[in-house]
């Protein structure tokens, strides 16, 4: 399985969450989305340990089993499908979550999150710990 980490999953890993770490043990790869990195950067700036948090993130991203995802034309296509389906259903979710879901769908990755918004999106494999 390929695992895409949501922001709360990355945070749980950094806190040493054993249940999540066990769940990720058999992953072929771990993906981090540019959107998630942006959310983390934003959060780091409101903490007293910006430099330490940033260094920890850089070290994590440098691991050979971690890949960095950016938005592509295909991602935008999936995003449009997701947002259109959600609008038709009368469901609103944060825009960043729709982009993360689009990346999960495009890369056929399991999305590791505690965020309930992803339950409203079809064709993504949501994992909780």
C-alpha cells in the first residue's frame, strides 16, 4: 500500500503514535502533499519551536521512503470531479482537503487521517488509527 499522510497523521507520527506507526509498517511508500506541507508550515509559525519543527519536517521529508507530491494537471482534474460531486450532494469541505483527496485518488494512495471530511469523498481509501 502507498500511504498519503494528512496533516494530523504527520503530527501523530512526530508524537510517536504507536497505532499509526503500526498501521504504516507495511506501506511501500509514504507520500506527503505540498498542501500538507503548507498547513504544517502555517502551524509551525504559531508555535515557539518553529526552527525545531521545520528541521524535524525536513529530516522526515529526506527519508528515502518519503516522497513529496505536488499538484499536476491530473490532480486538478480529480479536484474538479470531487468538488463537483460534493456540491451536487450539498456537502462542503475545506478546499485543502479536496486537494489532498485529489492527490490520494490520482496516486491511488490510502489516505491516513482523523479528519471526517474525507468520509464524504468517493473513490478514496481512508485509513484511521
